[in-house]
C-alpha cells in the first residue's frame, strides 16, 4: 500500500484546503493538486509507525537566528550549483554551521531525506525555521530541477532583510537609550520628588484647591503612578504576552496588517517593503522555472502582510481568467502606478522579472532612506518631548512658590 501524505493547499478563491492522499511520493501528490486547481502549501508524510526516521522533527521551541538560516541557504545553494547531491550538502553543512540549534535541524533533515522524504517535505516539518513561502519555493524548484537558483534567491532575500534589520536596530540603539534614561528620571521625579514637595506645601498649610491648575495636574499624575507602583511593571509582560498571542491568530494578524498599512508615515513604508518582497519572490520563482500559474500564489505568501497577500491572490485569479499581469494589478488600488507601468513595459518586451527587480530595488531604496530619516529625527523628537514634559513638571512644582511670595508681600 502506498504511503499517505497530508497536504495543505490554497484554491483559486484563496480558501485553504486540507486533506490526505495515498501516493508513491510527494511529487505525485503535488501534480494531483495542480490538476485539481490547487496550490500546494505543505505536503508531509503521515507516520504510521513512530520511529526515529518517521517521527516529526522536534527541535527547541526557540527560533534559529535568521542570519544563520540565510548562511545555511547561501552555502547550500553554492554546493547544489556545484552538483553535490542533497544528502552530501547536508553533511557538509552539518560540519560548518555555527548554531547548535541549526545543526540539530540539519541532522534531522538528513534523517528524513534518508528515509525517503523530499527536502521540502522535511523542511515543512520545521515551520519555525522554514516558513511556508520558503518550503513552497523549494518544493516547486525540486519539481522543475532548478534547486540551486531557488536556494540562492532565498538566501539573497534573507540577507537583504537581515541587513535592513541590523541597520534599523543599530540606528535605534542610541535613541532608545536616551528615551529609557529620560523616562526613568521622569518617573523618579513623579514618584519621589513631587510627593516630597507636595508634603512641604501641605505642612505650610497650603490646601490642594489653592494650588495652580498645572500643579494639580502634576500632583494627580504623581498619585496615580505612586498607586500603581510595581504593578505597572508586572502588567507590561502580561500585555506583551496577550498582544503577541493575538498576532499569532489569523484574525489578529489580519487586523494588525491592515492597521499597519493605514498608519500615516509607516503605512507607505510597510507597503513598499511588502511589494519589494513580492517582486523578488516572483523573480526567484520564475527564474527557478516554476509555471506562471504557481508563481503568484506562492509569491503572495512571501509578502509578509496578509493584506498585500490577498491582493496578490486576487491578481492571480484575474490572470488565471486570461488578463495580463499589468491589467490585473491595475484593477487593485493597492499596487502603485509605477509598479503597474513597469510590469506593463516588461510584458511588452518579455522582461517582466527584470522590471520587477527594478521595482524591488527602488522600493528597498525608498525604505532605507525613510528609515534613515526617521532615526535621525527620532532622537531630537524624543529629547524635545521629554524636555517639554520635564519643564512642565518643574514649572508646575515651583508655581506655588510665586504664590507664597505674593502672599508674603501683602
């Protein structure tokens, strides 16, 4: 009896279909899903007898660092391009990757490949390391025989994301330190200094209703912070846990992605970053020889934003009905006119992929420039805001002094 494979696929309307098929290998299941008009997202063998080779991969719940995964794909692509078989590539990678967690993943990938699974099938069992777009790209490349091209494209995409993330984090370190120290000083003033000064006024017989309005505002804020105390610090990790858990759900993720695109200033950057990822993923999949009908649904999952992915899937459905890519994109207002015009030019000249790469380069450049401008203006903005707040507190605390001077003069 042939083995059973569990699959998860997307239909033309964007719905998710799950099921099981008995087939000699994963390739047969993949072709059967294509014949039914479904786009395979994951295919994994169903283990009937738990054994070291049939058991699902179990790794540490912590994620492997993205730069380690990018290096894994870069070295893998180099060896695959040189003609080394997949098991031999995994053996070499096992000896040179610096991450203990990634070594564990590689060894279990090798075990699954030795047991008869495909590379993409083995990767699909480690979703915290290899996401769905990566697995879909590897699976499609295995079908077309262009695995080195796909692996190189995945590595390049991860490396670009890592460089942008490092620049963004590095540029935020100093503003974050300034904001943390300033906030700590401000809290100390509110919790300790303001109550002390208020007690001095009270001992002198000044009632609360005799204070100026700014002083009353500062006093009330000090009372609230003093009452919360350490409970506020305990609420922070609870709020973080609830928020992170909500973002892992499909509904929460969709709400967050739509809200992020609607934010002033941040929304256009998030849109350009998502469209750049889509364009580069489209180029990688097309160069790997994947059929056009499979490129768009697979590239949609690489956008990193469910709102953009929904639009790309809508484009895929219109293209399947016979529209050109540029016309299908032009019907959705999410796609900027620049991108639509360049795609139209590429279709006329037969150079769609180079045009999409130009779009990705332009949008990546816009995002980098905007992030640089944002971080340069962030520190002065923080200093001005905190300076205004601290100045307001200082003036509010000393306003009663001028009132007392006026009383003494009378």
